[in-house]
C-alpha cells in the first residue's frame, strides 16, 4: 500500500464546481470542473460532487482511506459546524453541508465560505505566501473578503467575517447596494462599481476621453488609465479613494501584514496600488501605515487550493 | 509545599498601576495600586512593578515557583513578543517589556495592549461571559476596542487590532481627532466626543433644555436624556448613530456574537442601547443583525482580570 496521502479541494460556484485532487504535500494532481445543478433547491449538488470524487479515486486507483479530507468553499456564510442558512446562488436553504458530504463520501469534510477559503489559498500558495495575518480582497462582480489571523480563517459567529464589501465608505450615497444598504464598498470597488463610477463621471461629460459610457467595463477604464486618459484616471482615483478608505477601516479592526487584491478588477495589475495607497495612508491609524499590498496570484484556482489547505489543516 | 498556584494581573495606566494577586482558579486575593512614575522615560515603572510583586509574595509567604505568570496590559500597541515601539502616556520609547519584566521578576510574563486585555477580562469574568467572539468597546476619554476571536485576543501585526476608535464614521468631518485624522468614531462616541456633539448642538440653541454648554459632561447629557430633555435626546441620537454605524462596520469585518460596552460613558446604562441598536441595524450586513449588546461589568478591574487571564492562558 502507498504511503502517499491525498485530499480534495472543491470550489462550489453558481454555474460550475471547480475540483482539485491534491497530494497532501500540496501538489495538485488534477483539476477539473463539473456543472452546478441548481434546480430543485440544489439537491443534486452534493451527490454530483460525491460522484466526481468517487470517480476520481477509481480512475487513480486511490482508496478512500488514503484521502485525509475534503475541503470545500461555498458561496454563503457557513459556520464552523459546516451548516448554511441559505445560499441564493445555488438554491440551498438550511443545509448541514459537512454532515451530508461526509455521509455521501465517507470522507472527513471541512466547509468554508468561498471568499475565506480563497484567502487561505492565497496565503498558502499565492500572493500572501510568507504572511500569517492577511486580508484578501476580491474585486469581482461584488467585493468579497477573507481575513486570515495567525494562519487561520477568521470565520465569525455567523460565518460572515470578512464581508468587507459591505463596509460603508460613503454615508452620503443614495444609490442602493445589492444588499439593500447604501454606500457599501462594493458599490465603488467591484467591477460593476467601477462601471457605475465611470457612468456617473461620463454623464454629460465634455472632456476628451476614449471611454464610451454606452459600452464600458472596468477593464476599459484601467486600459484607458494606462493610455493616460485623464477622465479614466479621475475614475480610477475615485475607485482608489473608496477602496483605500475601506481598507484603512479594515486595518483599524484586524491590523493585517498585507492586503492581497484579487478578482477581475485586479487584472489591471500593480497600477491599482498607485490609486489605493495614498487614500489608505490618509485614513490609516498611525501604527498601520506600513501595511503591504500585493496582487493575488492564483486567479480562479485560489478556491481549490484554499479548500485543499482547509482539508489538510 | 502548597499545591495552590498563583498569578499577577497588572494594568499599567498613565497615573497609576493597578495590580491584582490571583489564585490560578481566578479568585482575586488582593487588589492594590501603585503610582506610575513616568519621569526619565518611565525608567522606574517596571522596577516599581517588580518590587511590588516581590513585596506581595513576601507578605503572603508565597514562593516565586508557585506563580505561573504575570500578565500586564499597557497603554500602547504591543506585539506578541511583548515589544512596544513607544507609549506617549508613560514615557517609553522602544522597549522589550516582556524580557525586562521577566529579568526583574524571574517570572514568565505576557504583555498585551490595555484595551485588548480589558476585553479578555470582560469575556472571562464580566459582561461577555459565555461568549468566545466578542468586541469590547470602551467609551472613555477616547474610544478603545478589544477584539476576541475564539476566546483569544486578536493582536494584529502591529499590536493595533481593535483600534475601532479610529474607524472613520463621517467622511465630511472637518474637526481633527487626536490622532490627526478626521471623522474618527472617537470624535463622537467618547466622553469628550459626546461633549463635542453637545456643544455643537447647543451653539446658538433656542430650544428648551437643562443642558448648559459652558459646563457639560457626557453624564450631564445622559442624565438629561433620562429626564426626557429633548435636546439631550437629539445629542444622544447623534452619538448612537455614529456608534451604531461604527459597530456595523466592525461586524462586517469580524462578525462577533456580542458587543460589550464599557468606559465612563457606559455608566449611563442600558439606555444607551436604545440609541445604538437602530443605527446598527440600519447599516449591518444581513447575517449580522442578531448581534447582542451588553454592558461591561468589571469597570476599572477589567484590566487586572484580563491580565490575570493572559497569564493563565
């Protein structure tokens, strides 16, 4: 019998489930995806994942006893017992995810919130390597966050720590966030938020710019910034001001070593930091001005790496 | 030889050092104070504390070997190695506090930030008993905070986690906080902050009120609230709005079970919660609306209890 041990890292999303089969030393042996079947309150999701795991073990000739665990990130707050109280994206109501997945697979499972799990992945193998206190900020359709303290995910009472997209950074805002509140960081620093800022700026604009408010993405804005477009630079400054202010607030609470910035907006690259650092320093508590900024490195794989790390911990 | 073990809890402040001598089961045997001699960069402070500890052991006939540790809270950010980089209140510059105190006493010492240590005390023996995820908010001359996650102090990279008095809750503020920034929670929710809000409201006021802007304290404001004074109620509403907004931000980051409110302003009692809870709910992320609020119970003793707990951990 082999001495080698294995684990699975699973990243459950609204359209696909990303899966990784890992050696216990962290080397990934296989990555693949299956469909997320959300119909009927998502009743097929866990059986589909279990079937994929069993198929992979059969394909590889690995027996279940050599698998130390399954880690899984899911798009909902989840408590330490692996229980969720509803996840709109995938159709679940109350669900004992850990218990069900363990019953289906016979393998110890650890469940975490997807943003938190991705943060763990970035600490382990990505932009946060070498640090134990980090905050991963994911600037995607929304703004997600994951807080790692002393190498472990800060889960929170309701599994909702690190919800930094819903920190208020503008108490004068009148537009509503998807969460129903106003002035959330997500309204300015997500990909959709950047587009919103751009449209506001371009409304009735007479200054010269390559940007076209009828067809604009966050990428368009930052591409224009790189080309020296002054209007785009103003939009990026506004984005950076809100994000910098929000991160100064996060520092006041958890005082991290480093912010690791990921998600679609972060593909703009290090140019982002030039817009964020100034406002951060303006609002940061004196002891927290030396914080570092880095780009996330694992992209869409952060979730499976973090889930594997969760299984191995 | 006795089987009983002991510890010391020390709360170092700018004018006095509060000291407690505890049994390892948490019972306090003695509480007393000594002067904080801040002259000459505070060079006498640690020797004075060590002398007080030696004297107490001699008085009690306890030998050093039966003391499991000394815990101490100090008014400065301090890292996990017990090193501070300056504390204006007591005259210290860079100081290896843990090492020096251990050399002076021969007893293992653990050093924490005073607000964090007081939070640990409230979890152990005060308003946060029974909870493992709590945030203690101290509304005194300033606003201090201590974040406890899974029963342990969240220290932060620079020892400055929980600096929630310096979260920005008003980006339009023009008055400066003591820290040099503007719009800090401390400018509205500390005892001095409440007075500032009161003076703003009373400037040119023509409405009937018992408040007198030439001689006013936070206590005056809340006493007037209890008497039904409408102007005082408006001031308390403004205080509560800022505090509720700030705590909603804290929840988004660390998602606690409970906020434990202490410090001089909290002597107004549970009436405070009526002003804080509405604004909290208005700004809190949906998963965090069930958070609890409680009053701190240990008053000035929170620091020595928390320090003792630190020594015992």
